[in-house]
């Protein structure tokens, strides 16, 4: 848990509840065969690295906190229109719910 707090402190942003902060991966600048792609041809990546996570959601029946299964540093896959784009310290990030993450990429 301390790792999550320090990552949040470095960015100056702490997501609430089931929200996570994701740094989207950079778009590919050239094809596998070595051709450079023009800006308009670049596909927006649907993967990124989790920078900070919220504390979790509260079970309204029991009042217990349900922690997130995603942690800081996880590489995640999400759909094209997931999250809300924000700028922090000149960098672009996405804020999204844990439910919007399709998978954690391992390896």
C-alpha cells in the first residue's frame, strides 16, 4: 500500500474509490517493416501503466472496504473510449474506473 501512496504523491494526484490513474503507452511511430507513420495514421494505444489507484469501493450492505485488484505498476488493456483524459504536470493521463479495464497484461 505504501507504494501506491508514494506514486500518488509524486504525481500530486490521488484517485478516489474505484478509480485509477493510467499513463497511456506511446503510439508506434513506425511499422514493423520500418516505414515511419504520419501523425494521422498513428493508432491511439489501448494499453498503459497504472500510476495510482484509489482505496476501493465500499460494500453498501456490510460497510466493508473492497480493495482494488489492480495495483500501481500494472500494465493494463482498456477500450478506445475508456476513461477521462487529464493533464498533470504537462503529461497526459487517463482516469478510469477499475471496471473499465479489460485485462492486466502479464509478462
